[in-house]
């Protein structure tokens, strides 16, 4: 197992376009998190999946954002009608419920909205 | 609302010295607290977890303390090396989903 992977690593898009990011967690991990990080700040929680169920969404997650985790494996995060304020690093993390709850982070997707 | 504060200024120390990073929190009573390391352009990497009933935790050159009365955690790196230079993030574990609530991080620079 090579850890959590994210694709793409970088995405440049024009304002108003839709973008989709993918996260592949560690295979036996049933918990999956999305965070957003802007320069000079710590990551901020966006949403949480336990298996395929989306159990928590942050108030930061406007209705332009949607996330899925079909079959409880990989997850996608879609942003519709992107705005310049969406520019950030989008991080995915996974963990195994019942463990010490340390989260394993992917390398992130850097989004730049022009 | 919950607030987590870390040293806002970068911390510059000489190789071989002990680095001490501070994490203070308000309006929260976490069951446990985690520390992560983040290098530029990469995701955070877990370092240590300390529970509310533990005063101190050690791992190699790392030591974490947790004072629930002061609402503070201290993170120490002894015999620091230039390779320890990175941003260190404190995170409280929030709610039933165990989502992480991060501080802003402290940038540590160890000079050779």
C-alpha cells in the first residue's frame, strides 16, 4: 500500500468552470475526510465519510461543493462555478475507525482559479 | 467558538538546541490532541497523539505535554537538526466524526 493518493496534483481553471478532484484512501480505511488549506493557515475541515455515507459537512461547504464516496472506496470532490476564493490546497485524509485515529493525508490538489 | 492558537511567528533555533512549540485552545474540551508535521507542498504527517489523561508523551526526540487546566499543549524537539525544519500543526479532535480542528501552525527553522 502506497498511502493516500490524490489526482490531479495541480489544477488551473478559469472562474465559472467546474472541477473534480479524486482521492484514493488507504484500502482498509473506512473513514475519509476532505480539508481545504490556504496559505499560512492550517487545514480546515470540509466533509467526512464513513464508508459510503457522508455523515458531516462543514458550513464552509457551500452548495457549489459536492462530495461522493461510492462503494466506500475512492472519493470525489466537485466544485461547480468556481470562484477565485476557491483557490486553495484540497487535502484528503483517511483513517481506520477504532485505531488511534491518526489521519493519513494525501499530497493534496492545488487549485488555482484565474 | 473554538479557537486554537500556535506561535504566530516563525521559530528560528540553532542546531542541537531544543525547540519548544506552543498550542493554546479555548472553548473546547478535547479528549485528545494530535501534532502533525507539514513540509512545503505536501500533506501533513502524523507525529504524536496525547490523551486528556496523559500528562506527557515521548517518541524518540519528540515530547508532547498536555495541560487541560491551562488548555495548552507544548511540543518539544530535542537535539534539533536542520531536517526538522518544517511547519508543525496542532490539532484537536472534534466530535463523533473525529474531524481535526487545526491551529495555524508554527514554522520552525533549524540553522546549521
